[in-house]
């Protein structure tokens, strides 16, 4: 999985990049090597906004696109939350695809008369 990190009003430090790679390593094992993960980190500069650190993730897969958006007072916490959201959505997507494949195999066998 290829990971692209961009910062808007935020400098993307090595610490943030390491945290992102660490958090998304688990997701990377579940998706294709051709998948692309785009992460955009931004900061809301309004002092009245408590959850000013925003992280957005877009995962481009072969058949679908998965998106997550989280905001919190700390950037590392936002990264952790979007990693969990993306992991949950990838798991759900894989289960749906596997269910469809199983159903197609069973129905194909019924049509052929081999079941």
C-alpha cells in the first residue's frame, strides 16, 4: 500500500509520518499492494474550536473508495481514530466481498447441477 501524507496549515514532521505508517501497517496487510492511501492533516486556526487538529483519510481500492474524517485536540489522537475507522471499513468491505463470492460459487454450482 502506498501512503501519501499532506499537511494543510500543519508541518508534517517525521514523528507524524512514523505514527501514520505504524497505525496503517495493519490495514496495509489487508489490502492490495496497489492501493493508495491519501492522508491530509490540517489545523483549524479558530481558537473557539476545541477539536482543532483534523485528519482525513482516503483509501483508493480496486472497486471502492473508503473515506474517514476525524477531529480532536491532538493530531496523534486524530490519526489513531482515522486508522481505526479505516480498519473497520476495510474489514466490512472484505466481508461483503467474500460473502458475494461465496454466494456466486454456490449459485453457479446450483445452475450447473453439481450441488
